[in-house]
C-alpha cells in the first residue's frame, strides 16, 4: 500500500505564495506519474498539475505561469510551488500517484486546505 502525505497548506493573502509538499511512503521513481488536484466546495476534483517519471509536466490553463510542479526522488517528495495566488485557488489540494502495470493503480493523499483571502 502507498501512503501520500500532503503538507504546506494554509491561509494566504491574494498575490501571496505557498509551497505544497507530498511525501510518499515508497520510492516515487516507481510511479509513472504524480500530480496535484484540487476540489473547491460544491465542485468536482480538477487537475492542477502533473509530472511524469521522465520529468514532463502538464498544467491546467488556470495555473499556467503561476504554479510549478517538481519532484525530488531522493526525498520521495513532489512539490507544488504556487505563486500569485488568487481567491479562486481556494480549495483542498490532493496529491496523486499513478502506477501503470497490467492494471492502473491510483493513490491519493488526505488533502491539504489552501485558502486565499484578505
């Protein structure tokens, strides 16, 4: 079983920055991809950013140029640097890991709250 533990959420003013971390219980090199998703109250969970084992990244249009996803294989951790935060970025942010074998396995963290408000 894989455990993903997010941290780094909190309350920040508009225009501010936060860095989220996702620590995995096993080597992240084993994952085909990892990513961040977010879910605002009453809305569906949406993709924010992903990074593959090869280092390729993908971002939602709403965060391009403001958020950066990165990974540190030595620390088994994936990060999401969030700059120029807006109130509409307020949501619970979830870490995700995917392993593709014969079956695709998806793992989720418990989520961390990000609130952007003055």
